[in-house]
């Protein structure tokens, strides 16, 4: 939706719009809080949204605001991945900063999923959430508590990592919850949790992955695949997956530094 607040037009929720239109989406992950990195991404004109994986690196509340400002300069959507241990606080502060989507982690059952939804939805009879009136960046200037404010908070896309055995075991019940709007398979957590860390080819891991993608699509819930390169797409395209997240800044840098550095060293040594 578009909100006209104080004479300024606030941009649409990019991910929400794409999901409603049934269109595919492409995103990427960033660990860095440097806004210029998000601007560089926006300049490509390729990506629908950027996901800040706050679960993995240091950040403060100013960073959340500044990252959203940078994204908005290029009409780039935003997602915030948060720690389970600080879920209500970070979910609400992320929405207040302007993030259009929250990615919840480590849920194991329907009650934990509902706790996430309640934390991120407006404190309003139609939404039955706990997000009240707070004058944060998403409510400048002066519309906190209005219907537009309620609609804006409610427009946040709520996505969930399916990465714990409990979540896989309870997947159909979780996907039946109306507030679950997107899923993401988490093989690393799942494999560790069943005592087979990083054994992605273990039968139990492969079965859980297949179940997550296939059941999500069968029940009409958009599901996203994380890939390191375009070469990994075929498996997911064959399953019908249409949402992708390509690469992570720190891994992209490491891969370049290592591969190109080795070539330079070999050239320097005359090989």
C-alpha cells in the first residue's frame, strides 16, 4: 500500500506487492551495516529487496534506520533477520525503522510462531497484536495511532526460517497459521539439531528440505531458496520455487579475495 503522510508519499512494500501479484523475487544478504553497500546494490537495478542478517553481526538501532534510508533511495525493499532471543524487541524496532519484512528464526512449534506474529502485528482488534503506538521512523510525522499507522504496521511481511526439527515435524500446522507469509529452509541449523552438522546429503536432511519446499508450495505459502550462484538454481526451479536470495556480502568478498589472490600469487611466483 502507499501512505500519504505529511504530504510525502511513502513507498510501497516491495516484497508485499510482488507476493500479491504472484511475481518472483530476488534478494541478497548483507552482514555489513554500511549504507553505501546497500546503495551500490540499489544501483544494479536488479534486486527486489536486501536482507540484513542482524542475527550474525553487530549493529545498533541507528544502523537499522540508516539502512532503510539507503534502501528507500533506490526503491529497494528490506528484510530483517533477527535473533530468537531478542525477538519481540528487534521485530518491533525493525518495523519501526522501516523494514518491510521480518524473518523470524529458530521457531519449533505453532506457539512460538504465534508469539512472533503477535509481536509484529498492530495492537488493534482486527490484528490482535502487541505493536502499539511508537513514534519511530515509520510514523514520522505525527500519524502514530492513526488507521494509516495500523495499516502500515500490518503490511509488514512475516517470514519464517524452517530450520529446527520441531518446525519440520509441525510444518503443516505452522503453514496453516494465517500470519505465516513466507518460508525459508535452514539446512545448517536442521542438520546440527539432529546431530549431523553440515551433512546436507544425509537422508533425514534431504527429506526435511524436500518437505519444507514442497509442502510450502502445496499450501500456497511462498518459499525462498538461498543460493551462492545461478548454477544452483535448477534444483529449485524444477520444484517450482520462484523466490531466491543470492549470496552474502562477506562470502562474496572472501571468495573473490581467495580465488583472485591465489591467481596473483601464482603469477608473482612465475607459475
